[in-house]
């Protein structure tokens, strides 16, 4: 039984999600205390509980303390079963974080799988659905996996009601990847989505992006959604390069100016472009686990967060790999290598 302290490092839900994924794949049970200890509301929230229950279902696991607010949990997996699954978070909790817990594990199933998750699709502190579709799936394909993703319906905080779907084919051995350069920048675009809000909100966000990044009108697109998918607003800045796609996002909030929302996505995109790194902070964090499963690899990233350092420590508890970060002047190098 692997013992984990949820208060370690970044102290958020990623410790639990990474442990669930790797426990399913390796068959190693774990026990975690102090779940999300560094958050304003510690313990399992509905989106974390949904990930636990989904993982329990696909590998017929034995689990204790699987309830909202629980600060410890024991998880004992059995064999992963592919198939067709549907999971509902029940709130606007992140559907994409639940999916990211399951996808690497279902690559190790004996048959293809289709997973639908309902809840939030564009959340302030989680990868938006478009990030999974454009950035994360592209990286998995570069590692040899076959995954298809579809955003079926938008879901915003606090109402949720969104739905995402992923199809995953078995791929028990991912290939290693050394991604040090992003390559030439191809298409660059910004999209703003609004539901049950004035279209002018999207237009102001796009105007701010265009001015800051010196983009032309054909690179900016406003998308009104049906009112029953809102109220809500999401801004996406997508950079398609030769070897990687990055998506920077911001989600509108009450009493926050459209220009300030745009500024969040713009600053993240500018930092990435200036760094010359292959991937940005969040994609770098999420690339770490599949590369560890592949047995090794490396990539440059624009920023190493405490989140990434904590994730690396959890990965090393389950897999015989060592993750190192070497900081440069403008970018860092993450290297995953066999331990020994």
C-alpha cells in the first residue's frame, strides 16, 4: 500500500487524480491522507468524487471514504475494463479533469472505450474542453495513442450541464518523445463564446486580444451559443505550431471586465511565445505522466510550477522513473528517465 500525503507541495486535487490513474495502471493500491489540504475547502469535492467513482467503476476497485468532504481515501484496483461509460459530476465541476484521470488508464484496457462525462466544460482552474481536444490529444497521438474527443455541449459555472465524450483505443506501450522545439508557428486564432450574455462581451474580449497580439480580424471569431447553455463566457487563444498546439483560456466571471478576462489569456500566450519553449506550463504538467508511462522523454516548458513538481513526486512513487527540471534563462527542461 503506497502512502500519500495530500498536503505535500501544491496540496491540491492533482495528487489524488495522478494516484488514481497510476494505481489503476500498475495495480498498486494507495492510501492518501489530508486530501486537498492546501485548498480553502479541503477534502473531496464533487468533481474529485466523480473521478474516484469513475476510476472505481472501470477497474472494479475497492475504495473507502468515497464521499464529499472526505480527507482520506484508500483505493485498491483490479483489472481495467474497457467499454462504454457515462459519469455525471452533478455540479459544474470539471469534466476534463475527470477524463484526464481515466484516459491514460483506458489505454491499458483490453478493448476500446467510450466515456461521456457531464458537468462543467470551461472552468476557471481546469483545462477547457478545447485544450483537451487540440493540445492534449495531439500530444497523446505523438506518443502513439489513438484518442478522439468531442465537446457535445458547453457547461459553465455554476450551472454545469455540459458534456464531453472521448473514445480511447488500447495502447499498452506509449513511445518516448523528446520535444525541445515547438517548430514554426502556423495558425494563430482567438475565439470567444457567450451563452445568455450580450455578444458585445465576446467582441470586447477579441478586440483586446487583437490589439495586444497584433492580430487581424480574420484571426478573431465570436460565437454566440444557445441561451440554455448559459449564462457563461469562455475565451480561447490557440497557437498551432509544427510540433505542438497550445491553447490559452480565460473564463468570464461576474463583475469582471471583458478586457481583464482577455488579459489573462494574452499574458499566458505572450509568456509562452517569448520563452521559445515547446510547451507551456499546463501542457507540460499533463505531458509528464504519459511520458513517464512511456519510460522516458523530455520537453522544454516556459514555467515549472509547484503543481508540476508535486505531480513529479507522485509519479515517482508509482513508476520507476526520475523526473528532473533544469532551469534556463527563459525556459526550463523537464527530463523523465528510468530510475537506477
